[in-house]
C-alpha cells in the first residue's frame, strides 16, 4: 500500500486506501493545497484495488506529473511527483521510506503509460491562462462543450479550428469560423505550427510547445485566408440588427459625436488601429469614475469594420440601447460608455453636425409637448364652462 505526502513535509503522509480523495484549495478537501493557482477542487485521486488514478477536474488549471502536464487523467506509480500550482506531492512506498532509501529509478518495475505527445498548447488568455493541452490525438478547438479544447467566448465558433499531428509535425486548420484563425498575427486557412508560435482565435491566445525544429530548415506549409478588408469594401450596403440598411464602405477615418451633457458638442476623429474611449474623451475625465470605465472600452479597426469592445468596464457597454460585450458599429449607431452618450459616424470625410440635430429634435419635442399642454388647458376650460352652465 502506498502513501502520499508533501515534498516539504508540511503535513503528515496519508495512506492511499480504497476511496476518492479531493485535492484543492477549499478547506473541505481531503488534501488542502492553499495557494492562488490551485482551484477549490482541483483534482481527484481515485484509489481502487491498489491502483491510483489522478483525475484533473479543474476547467482552468493543469496538473503536472513528473513535470509533464496531464489533460484529463493518468495512473500513478510509486515515486511519481504531482505538482499543483507551486506545491509538490509525492507518491511514496512506505517500505522504502522505513529503510531510509528512495527507490532507484532503474530498479522499479517497467510501467507502461500512454504515449505523451511532444506537442502541447498552453493557454495564455483568461479564463484558461496557464492551462496545458496535450495534442497526442489532435483536438477540435471551439465554443461547444463537445470540443476537445473548450474556449468559452461568444465570438469563438462552436467548432472553430482543428489541430492534428501528421508525420511528427503539427498543423492547424480553420473550420470555416466566423472570425478566423491567426498564427503569429496572420489569418490562415491552414498552417504548419512550430515551437513558440502564437495562435489567436478571436481574442483568445495559445502558445505552441513542441520540438525545437521538427522540419529542419524547410519552409513551413501555409495556406493564407484571402478574406481581406478589400472584400468588405466591395459591399455596397449592409443590413444591420435593427433592420436599417446603411452604407458599408469601409472607412479608415470615423468620428464619435458627444451627445450627453459631459461631452455635448465634442467630436472625436479616429484614425488609429486601436483606441480606448477614455483617451478620446480627454484627460479632463481622467480622475472620474466614467473615465475608469471608458478606459476598458476599445474601438478597433478590424477587417469587418470598426468594432467596439468591452474589456472589463464595470458599468457595461450599450450599443443602441442593448448591453453588448462587443459589436461592429454602423453609421449612426449610438453608444453609451460610463454614462457618456456618443454617436458613431463612418460616412464622409468631415464630421456631421449631430449636436445641432439633437438640439433641433429637443426643441421640436418641447414645442410638441407645449402644444399638447395648451390643448389640454383649453379643453379643461371648455368643459368647465359647459358643465358650469
């Protein structure tokens, strides 16, 4: 019978008898590993008839056995080392422990284990940052739960991309996704991957880990995605979610018009590839709560047009009155960021006078309300006279 103990001996060793033991940072776990990089319930040890199975139950963190990350589960042997976060635990043989000896590696019985792939993906974006994924059998990356690597982001397609090993080389293929697959910043349909490459799916990123150079000095196989901004420019009109048809010509210079009191009459010209809203609203708001929110909302020049994205604004992002995490803006859309109302203009090289239109509309509304009130008053006078007689 085997035992498990912390390598730093912070707690007494525990016998591994037939049972299921939970490992994690929650005080209710059987083995508590109290540190930030460990989930409340991070892993399970399933012990049955002398066999020990380590199962990763975390959706966000990896577990390492002998410094090799496991994806789902693996059988443990005496003298294996488990690492959760920065803490290490060891499976020990009590007989060797009593004799004061560590079992020499060469003397151990031959253990047959699943082949560990030399290729892995490491997530470098939240919410999976730091987690490793083995690619021994290839994998489907996507939003749906049935995917091998689930990326829970709304703009990731259900089945976004596929990675596979062919003749010891790793390849990625885009599965006709809506927002494309990028390798080292370039949109691709398929591509051979190499150690150190960065894969980007929507805003989510992976780092490729593998052999230093499996293909030698041969140029990599690469099929580029020919979807460019020119294909967007060819479109004459575009139907939007509110049913209106607007011009869809891609414009490199756009404007945001301030309509609320804190930015009324201001016009912000945007030509850069990426802008956070607080930078456009100006330094006079830098200490206000509104600017803190605005600092987390970005306007980005993409191949689909100008996209606005909430990257953590506390009070959200509203586009045409609807809460959004991100949206491709169309000419005339209204955006509320940190309580500031802005109107988007993408047609024309000069800003339109939306502020005066807003004033005229407000004046028209006041006139209409005044006419209605006068009518009500006159009607009241008339009826009081009729019933008074």
